[in-house]
C-alpha cells in the first residue's frame, strides 16, 4: 500500500481527529474511506453524464431534456446497485489481501 502526504487546514484536522476518536479508528482510515466515497461519487457522476450525452447523441431533438433526465434517473438505481456490487467485491479483495498480509507477517 502506498502512502500519501497532504496538508489540510487546522479546522479540518480537528474534525478528522474528532471523528477518528469517536469512531475508534485511525485518522488514515477515515481519510481513506472519505477518499473512496469521493471517488465513487465522481465515477457515478461521470457515468451519468456519459449516459445523458449518449441519450442526446442517440435521440437528439426527438427527446426533451426533461425526458432524457427522467431516463437517466430511471437507470441510476440500477447503475448504483451495479457499482455497489463492484465496490463490495473490491472491499472483499482488499480485506482478503490485508488478512493474507497479516498471516504472512505473523
């Protein structure tokens, strides 16, 4: 696993420390989870934007903007479900990798 160093404002550091203490986990775990959530959200946003762009390219002026957004909204729960399944698989693989590293180090 690689390391990342960054500078954060003091108020953000205080909030991070507080949350880590409340959750009983290291600050790095909070930061890692926040980064994973942020990246997943950005991926979803890009996917939705690509979906809307494809709908525009396919249907052009035959479909109104509201109709395209309605189609995208209908598909979003399925897209989110697929992403959640994929993310759960990644989490299992990470956990399996951590478990294997712990056993190897023990």
